[in-house]
């Protein structure tokens, strides 16, 4: 089944409309993580992470 160029363009535009916001949100999240890693590297400090419950009881 062949499609016309107009139908192909409409399908591409629809795909951008549907998946575009998710792609933008994912890119922003990746940039945020990259900035956090970069700032941690520049300051030389480690990010504070919570120890599991089993490790808190060990002196």
C-alpha cells in the first residue's frame, strides 16, 4: 500500500505531537543528572546517600 507525501507528513507530525513531550522531559532529566554529576565533580564532594537499615546498626 502506497502513501502520499501528505499522509506521510501528517503521520510524522502526529508522532512528534505524541512523543515530543516525553522526549523533551527525558532530555531535561538527563541534563539535570549530568549537571549534578558535573557539580559534584567540580566541588570534590560526594552526594549524600542514605545507608540501608542493616548498615545503620553496625558500629
